[in-house]
């Protein structure tokens, strides 16, 4: 009780100070200004198909012409390193001649790639038929795997998934099963089929052999993305927080280390309580290595825990434009931001019996009218036990009278004890005087 009171008192001091004192602002680190996303540096974090898809997503959603042209230019160059002619046609259509003749339709390249693809496909079919005839399981597995790689490189994701999944019947070792699961997970993420991701993560984790740290980190990232897509933010946060730093750049075809920090940090802020945030995020030495790569996320988490809500929300505001350009996070930004803001409002009001709405609005850098509407919604949803004095602009908490509740519990316990003692005395007297035997003799 005493420790709780001390912690509550300390927290109240921090919150009160955050309401209007300039001294705290001097102690805080300066806000990092929201800068336009460096498309080239961002794209360098990824490889393979996801790099191209992320660039196209930025081009479709950024709304800044210079970023859009840069993303399309890089996507064009990256696609020509591969063999996906359909994706190439889509990019050229999006460019629509606005980047000059250098980034126009290259029919000669398309014809060359498609001709080689036909030859490669015929060769793979002949090899697979020969393997089936000889009934060599390992060769058949490799044949289906090569077909999966072929289709994935050419953008036929459905066919790639079918061939990767077919290798399961021909796996003879645990590492083959893990390899199959990782391939199907990769294709499933690209297709947006996250139910398959969850399914194959489970199969990989059930293999009898111990998984190496890199594979474990990959599976946790994939599981985290699946939970994020399902809007299970608490489960997603736990998975991302468990990712080992051994991941490095080994999963750049899906996710970067910076993404792990951002996804994990925001999901934790939106779903963890104060104790969990301290134990599982701030004091998590492993996750701290990820947070060092994204200082803005680290600072906003620390500011939120320290009750410097204005600073925390300003960091979130600066990050929002870039987060909306993230292919996995963009659909969840508004929901996560609302959850984080609601938690901040709830934590701010919790220690107080009454709160001046003018002071609170100043702490959250908002208007009193807007704040009042937010608080009304939280009160209606029973997330804050309080009532608002709209005339005087004061929030009054409906805290339970702990002293009275304790007395009531004591009286109830005493009454129950008295009843039990009387019942025991009555029973002992009945037994002592053999009342039940006397009753049986009379009858």
C-alpha cells in the first residue's frame, strides 16, 4: 500500500508538472522534426519482391510528386534485375512516360525474359517428370521447390504457393520441413494470406529439432505480422518483442530491424498496461537494441511512461506521415494512435479526484472542447469513471470510497464469522446432549 501511494504520488507530480511548467520542457530532448521519407535509404533496407512492392505502395500513397517519381524510378530499375514481366508492365503504366525515354516500355527485355522463362519451365517439367519416374523423394522435393522459385520470380504467387506446399510430402528431414514452411510463409505474406502464415509458423515450430536463432527470429516476425493484420495488437507486440537481434539483415525479403522496433513499440503502447510497458519494453535489453535504430519510437515510449504526453503525442504526429506509407502498418495507424491517445487520457486522469480541463488540454496540446468530447466518449464506454462539470470545465472522478468499502467488508466478514460460530455451537450442543437420539426414541 505504501509503495503504491509513493508511486502514485510520484506519477501525479510528473503529470502535474507536465500540465504547464516550462522546466520539464527544458529537461526533455528536442522533438525530432517530421522529415520527408528518404526513399532510397528506405528501399535499401529490403530485398526481393517486397522491395518493389513497398516502392510501388509509396508511389501510390505518398502524394508528393518527387517521392512518387523516385519510388517509380527505383521500382523500374529493381524489376529489370529480376524476371517479373507482368509487374514491369504495371510499373511502366504507372510511370506513363513521365520519367523520359529511359523508363519507357522495353519490349525487347520482356520478349527476352519470357523466352528464357519458357525454356526454363520446359526444362523444369522434364526434370520433375524424370524424378517422378525414378521415385526419388529428395529429387522430387527439389523439383517442386525449383518450380516454386521459378513461379515466385515471375510473380505467379498462387502457383509458387502450390509447388512449395507440395514439397511437404517429400520432406525427409526436419530442416526440409522448416525450409518448406519459410517458403510458403514468404509467398503467403506477399499474397496477403495471413491465415496461411499462422498455419505454417505453427508447423515450423512443431518440428522435433531445435530451431536456430535466425529461423526462430524469422518465425516470430511472421507471426507478429499475422497478428498485426488480424488487429491482435497485444499478441503482435509480444511476438515482435521476442525477436532476437540475430535476425540482422537475414529477413530483408520480408521485414527490416527498424520495422520490428516500430511495429513492436506501437503495438505495445496501444495494448500493454503500465507495468507491462516497463517490464517487457523499457527494461527489455534485447528489444532495446532494436529501439536504438529508431530513436523516435524509443523516445515516445519513454515519454509515454514518464507521463510526458504532449511530447509523446508530438513524436507520434511527426511519425504519422511516414507510417502511413508502410505496407503492413498503414491500415492500423489510426486505430493504434487512437488507442495510445485514449490510454494517455486515462492514465492522466487516474490519480486525481478532480482535473482542470484547461490544464489537461494544455498538457495534450488540444482545445478544451475537443478534449471534452474525447472524455465524454471514454466515460460513455466506461473507460473512465468520472463526470464532467461543463460549466466550470472540471472533471470529477467517481473514485470508490476505499475507507467505507473496507469497513463494509470488515462488517460483512464479522457477520459471517458470528453466523459460523453460532452454527458450530448449536451443532456441538446437539451432539453433547444427544438430542437426535432422544427424538428417535420418542418416535
